[in-house]
C-alpha cells in the first residue's frame, strides 16, 4: 500500500513539475521588450532580471523532478517488503552421525528460529533475499527408542560444552543454484566455537504460487573442524577412519 501511495504521489509530482517548467519556458519565450512601455535601457535590464529569475525557477523545478524520481519507492525494488517468520515451539531438526558402515540418527528441538524473506517484484527465485537463523539445544537430542544411544549422543564434551552452549546458526550469504534451490553460507557455533558452514535450501511451492509453502534446509558439517573426535569422546579411543560427518535436515512450514 505504501508503495502504491508513493507511486501515485510521484506521478502527481512529475506532472506538476513538467507543467511548471512548460509554463515558465512559455513565459520566457513569449515575453518581449516591446510589450513594456518603458525606456529601452530599463526594459532590457528588467527583461534580463526576469529571464534570470524565471530560469532559476525552471532549474529548481527540474531538480525537484529528478529528486522525486530517484527517491521513488516504486523504483528500488527487486524486493519490496520483508516478511519475518519466527518458529513455533514444536520445530524439530533431524541429524545423524556417520561412522563406519552405519549411522546414528537422532533428533533435536529448534528454538529461536527466524526466517526473513522478501516479496520479489519480478519472476525470479522468491527466496533470493533469504535470511535464516536458529538454535538447537543439545540437551534435547534423542535417539528414537534407544536410551543407550541417546546417552552416547549426550556424552559431555561431544555437543554439550562446559557452559551448556546451544548449537547456533546464522546465514551470511545466499546464492541461487536453480529454480527454488539455494546455497546458504553461514556461521555455525558448537560449544561456543564458530565456524563457516554451507547448507542448501529447497523451496517447495505449487506451480501457481509465487512464494513457497515450506522450505527444506539440509547439509553436513565436519565435526573435526570443531576439534570433535566422536570416537574418542564416545568410545574412549579414536577410530582408524574417524567419525567426522554430521548431517542435518530440517523442514519448515512457511506462513
């Protein structure tokens, strides 16, 4: 609505300015010394001052016109409005750690999830302006129907630090990889240590919709980047082939 009002105001402004310039220029070109019943020298002096004054107003009107055009909100604008979405309390994330020929899948509770999207003004990918951040509480990790594995995932020093820090992520850059497919670069912190990571986001939408109804974030991180030796912490000794990859997958319903 604000964009539409701004657009109408600017259109009116352009029209008024153009009209003013037209009137001013017509006045300058139509005014002749012969139309004034004064001495010739006085006539010329008056005409010179009149023309300078009138042309000054014309320049001022032109400046107003250009200024109104460049500041119009209807011309900024590949993206128009920020849409902020914050998580519901039941948002979850799926994770698993690969070691050897098998994997340990577990889930966690996400909080402080914040997604900022922008309504596109063209037919491009709708999540090009995506900004996303969230936190995961390691104390919420749970392996379905397996208390022993749940206890291993919660081994102190693995994901739970001395200060009980949460795992956090915040995006820094987003790149379009294809239709509704994006690479999201950002910073992830585990046990208070922040590292660069790369995830991928897929927007899910009906062919007739301009914005996705949900999105899926997925990717993997190398635990060794944080100095986490999974085998040593959980089993007491490092493996010949280190367990280093942790995979993440989260589906978020968009409003």
